[in-house]
C-alpha cells in the first residue's frame, strides 16, 4: 500500500536491521513524500507477535534526514500536551494554591476563593493530562506510571474531600484539616517528582530541565521565606503575650495561617 519493495530483515552484530525501498514521492497511495532537503517523519514499532498488531510498547516517532543520515525524536502531540499540563499544574497551579492557603489568610475571604479556584483548575488539568496518558500511553514506564497514578488519585481525592468540610466547631474538623493539608502536599510531591521522571523518559533537552527546575526552585524559595517570616511573627506575638499577661495561660495563637480560624468568618462560610 505504501509502494514498499525489496523488504528484508537481517541480523548484523546482534542488531535486527529492517531494510526496504519506497518511492520518494508516494502521494498517489496517500503516503507523505520523503524530503530530500529536510526531515521526514518516520514512525516505528516493534513487538513479539507473529502478525501485525497494536504495540503498547516499543514504538516511537523519529525525524530522519535521509540526506545527512541524522535523526532526532519526534514527540507525539499528546505527549507534549500531557507534559505541559502536568508541568504547569505541579510546578505552579497546585503549589500556588497551597501557598495562598498557608500565607495569605489575612486577605479574607479572597484567599479562600483563590485557593479553591486554583485547586479546581489544577484538578481539571490533571484529569485532562491523566486521560491523555491512560488512553495513548504505553504503560511500560513503571515508575512514571506509579507516581502519576498516585498524584492523580491524591489530587482528585483532595478536591472531593474539600466538598465535605465539617463545620468549624465539629469535633472532626481538626482531623479534616490535617488530612486535607497532607493530601495536597503529597499530591504535589508525587506530581512534581513525576515530571522529572517524565523528562527523563522522553530524553528532554537540558533547557527543559533548567526551565522546570527554575520554576520549582522559585516557588520553593518563596514558600521557605514566607514560612520563616510567619514563624518569626508567631514567635514575636508569643513573647509579647507573656510580658503582658505573665499570670495567664496563653494559648498558642492561631496565626493567620490557621485553617480553622479563617473558616469561621461568615464570608468564607458563604463562599461554598
């Protein structure tokens, strides 16, 4: 169907070599022409079945220059979309949602609405990226698959868990807060780590490693500085409380980062 002639398979020095000839121009049979000046997209797949069948693994696209003999990877569009969605989600969207909830509660109820918006948007992008991987992916990269499914489950569970937030005075509220925070952080750790695994799987150029690491580093640095500042403010408040009320039992201030105290505001209660 593609005008292929003289097809044969040989083994040379332990390597399987597939050779064939085809016309440079094969538009008549619906096959793209072979470029004599640039790259030509070539798809290949290998398997153990004795007949033509769908290959879940060992398949790839290459850009081949038949003039120079050079070749480079040609990533499918779904792989690029999957990587970009996951990269943005776990380097920016979900970390920013956590940062807002941790350090910006004094902007009430804006912080809550932003936190909720970023979480929902992140969950939708994870759903889309996960669907692409599950439908098109080879499922041969075990570590990438396990970390991806872990992040996928944690994100969806955490967003669903938020819908069942107990009232501020409910006896299980503190347990809910702990589980919500833990689930969000585990999702980001698993997803962020898996992006690095994905970059390794596709043999990404060093520039992509640098770009992603720069974003992650900037977000992490901001979170670290904000955490140190918050700890200093909390410590200063406690010291002043001890001087003003030396005979009183001073409870540790539920700082602006306290999850429960901010939900007690009528504006936040109405936000859902």
